[in-house]
C-alpha cells in the first residue's frame, strides 16, 4: 500500500554535491521526451541515465526510484494545463477552456492515463490545478463538498473521454493502421453482429472524419456535464 511518506513530494529535497551538474529539471525534460516518443515501455532509469550522459549514481541522487520519476512527470504535465481566472472568463467558459486544455494535454502525452491513477498527485502543479479549478466552480456559487464533486465530475469526464481516445489510437498504432483504417476494419467485422440499431451506430462512428468525431463527441459530452452543473445552480 502506498504511504504519503513514500512520495517524492513529502521527502526533504537533497542538496546536490558541489561537483554535480545534472539537475532534476534536466532529468524530467529528457524523461518526458522519451515517454512521449516511446511510451512507458521505452522508459527505464538505465536508458535515461545513458541519454543524459550521466552515471546511474548521479541520476538516483536526484530521483531515487522510477516511481519518483513518474510522480515528477505527472506533475510536469499538469503544469501545462491552462486554467483561466474566473474573473476573466466566467465559471462556465473558464471550465470549458480548462477541460479542452486538459484534453489537449493528454493527447500530447498519451501515456498519462496509464499512470495517473497509480500514484496520488501531490506535486505543486497538481495543487495549483486543483485550487484554480475549484475557483472556477466557486464562481458558479458552488462551495464545500459539492464544489469538490462538481470539479471531480468535469475531470472524470475529460480523463475518461481522452483516455478512451488514447486507447483507440494506441490500438490502431499497434495494428499498423491509421485511425480511419481501424474504424473501417471494425465496422466491416461487426456488420453481422448485433441488431440493425447497433450496426447503424457503428456505421455512424466509423465513417467520415474520425478525428472530428472524437472532438465532436468530447464537446457534446462536456456541454452535457456543464449543463448539469448549471441546472444544479438554478435549483
């Protein structure tokens, strides 16, 4: 079981030796580039040390374990998400921008859904993201536990939707196909399964602009979530 004392965020930061030139920032940047290009399977502490031109001892001084490295990487990604001030955007437009920024961030870092629930997010960027997200919800007049629930609902929708899209694109990549080719193959193989209702549904989702379909589906679902929050405010 994970204990908070095991998190890199709750341990006292070591002071680097006088001759140490490697920095934690360099490690995170190189690891992030590796993950984006090769996925989790391509990331190892040994390979990372080699890319940095550093010995393992130097790397482990800054990042003692691979779990610590994952903690740092998740928080680095959270820092990329744009969360506007409610005074400038209003709660609804601000939350809309927040959700779209989170989706775009996950698309840039498709390994994130695989690891984000394996470690609790306690880094500074995660804390800032939560604080600013709650400020948007508070601007709608929702406070206390309901604010936590409302923000959690938005984030759960974004992560679920984007995670499903990432998984589908990874399926296509492993099959050596484009996303459109995969959709066509799935459609052809399922035409004899189920009733006509599901066949028509599969045809609608597999024809036309698949990238656009993913985006439209996300936008439609997000609007439903925001409409639900707005309805709770009125009642």
